[in-house]
C-alpha cells in the first residue's frame, strides 16, 4: 500500500519519491506479548523470587502431609480409647446399628478428624517458624491461585480421552513447571475444542 501511494505521488509531482518501507507490526502480536501470563514479570513486587516461593511452598506441603500421619494416629487412638472403655450391651442397638459397629465407626471418625487436622496444625507451626515470609507467602499464594484460575482450561471440555491436566496446579514446583502447565492447558483446550467441533459435525 505504501509503494502504491509513493507511485501515485511520483506521477503527480513529476519526480520520483523514495519511501522507506517497513513491515507493520501486527497488533495481535503486540497484544499477545503484553498479555503473556508470566509470573517473572511480577517478581519485583515481592521480596522473594517465584522459584524461592515454589521451594517454600513445596516444603510447606510436605510438612502438611507428614503431619497428617501422627494426627491421624492420635485421633484414631483417642477414638479407640474412648469407645473401647464404654460398656456395651449386646441386646441393644445404637441408632439402629450394632453397638460394636457403631463404636468402630466412631473411632474411625476420630481418626479421619485427625487426618483433616494435620494440615491445619502443620500450617500453624510453619507460620510460627517462618514469620518473616509468612505474609509474603500469603500474598503470593493468592496471586498464584489467581493465575491458575485465569489460565487453566475449561472444565466442561474434560473427558476420558482428554482429562484436564493438573486442574489445581498442585504439581507446579518451579517456573519451568508453571510454563509447562500453561502449555498443557492450551493443548487441552485445543483438543477439547476440536473434539467438540467433531461432535457438532
């Protein structure tokens, strides 16, 4: 288009006009670059890097999982100690069930309660031992979760042939893992949209 304008101007003025031709930059390319979901760009807002955050997050999750073992055993032992010392009348029922079965379910419920309390206890201990970064970790947790919700694939495209990869981002342990997670989400979205188009056809 620029060359045709130059030729028209040359014919009108009677002398050649030289125009430096430069390829126009596509607006879509600029938009894509500006909106790239990269956590590194937000690193300057926090006193720790995102790789340091992922390392601390991985340790925190490990502590939570390890803590569930003693809390589960403690809850189960407490349930057994409580229900095991109660007198049992085999001629009666508890809520329409055999008393031994009911007491067994009660002990199991105590163990499950201990299992649920494990992460809570571990998180409280972790915050006490990491006071300097606890607030920063909370902020980065919210920011990371915002990225996961914003860029994960559509759950409605989930299928046996095309399951959503790591929907909650639990396997992300570094920036490299995060970028790989983004690629997998885009791939899942592409496959799901293609299969949906085949179904409509």
